[in-house]
């Protein structure tokens, strides 16, 4: 299988960073949801926190990597290299650019802001998240928000690329 | 050391929450304004290759880190009410989501 230079970058953007972020969500979510002081021993709590700190920090880095590569490397190729023009050339496909790409390129940027904040909350509050239910729920809500925005961006990214690939 | 016993002020952490929501709202506002006002959109094209998305995202990043730093300093010893922080955050994020939603532009007569 041969991949072009641009396809390699697409792979890093969508699969390594983007895919890594989305696939990590379930695991980190389970650890975060299970972070209840009453259910954990001292050792269990320390292990949960270690995984949570590693997981959220890694996801924040992945989110930044995805949007920076997407905006500054992939998007110029899409915009100036013919993929966008190809979509706009037909009324049957133009909404994939005017709606799909337009929404994706903006909503994706909410993910790194929210993911970085979640990583910071986990780092800052630590074990307090296990005892303060309201703080934990707020962190969970922000985490779900980061995933939701990234998932919408990933879905439209995959569909737009399928219809008009950047090659 | 048991971290449960440490009662750090919530201010610096809540600052990061409000900052993320402010960045989202900024992105939404800039995306809408750039579509509605062509001249503003052109001004946001910090990079010719990327277009106005470059300015929109760079300004949003700046708002995120600067507002985080500013609020963290202001709230370094305080405990803002969680409920209020959650309400402000939700409102700003909804504004951001709305502003970045392409059908929203069309309300203002932006061409499809």
C-alpha cells in the first residue's frame, strides 16, 4: 500500500491524534466516573488518579495536535488544492463544504480548550474529585463536551474526506 | 500526604473553566462576524493559506490563555460559587456552539 505525503499527514491528523483522542475517551471516562472515595482504597484512589492524570493530559495533547495539524497543514491543502472546489462545483455536494467543513473546522477547536481544562482540573483538585460530587460532575460534563465536539468534527472530517479526499 | 486534607481555593481551577467557555464563545462570535462582515473576515485572514480560520483560532487561543491567567490571578485566593461558574460556562459554551453552527449564519442573510 502506497500513501502520498499528504495522506501520511492525514493519517497522523485523523488516526494518531484524532483517533487516539476519541478511543481514549471511554477508558478515561470510566476511570473518572469511578473516582468515588467510598468505593476505593487508599491505593486504589492513588492508582485511579495516576491514570486519570495521564489519560486527561494525553488527551489534551492529542486534541491540540489534531486541531493544529488540521488547521495549519490539512485545511490549506483542502482549501487551495482542489478538494473544496470539487465539492463546490456541484449543487449536490456543495453543502458538504458550506455546512460540513464549515462546522467541522470550527467546532473541533472547542475540544482542546475543554480537554486542557479537564486535565488541569484533574491535576489541580486531585483526590478532591473523589469526595466532591459536584466538582466531579462538572469535570465529567466538560469532558463529555470535549468528546462530543471532537466526535462531530471527526464524523464530518471523515465524510468530507470520503467524498472529496485531499490527495 | 492525603490530598483530601488540602483545601486549595477553587478560583484558579474555575478560572480555567470560564476561560475555556470564553474561548468557545469568542470562536463562535468571530466565526459569525467573519461570515456576516466580509471586511472583518478578510482582516482575520492572518495567513493567506488558511484564510479567516487562522485569525479566528489564534484570537480564541489568546483569549483562552490570557483570560485563564487573568482570572486565576484575580481568584487566586477565592472560591467562586460553583453553581454560578457552571451557569456562566454553560451559557458561553452554548453561545460558542451556536456561533460556530453554519445554519446560524444564514439567519443573518449570509449566502449559502
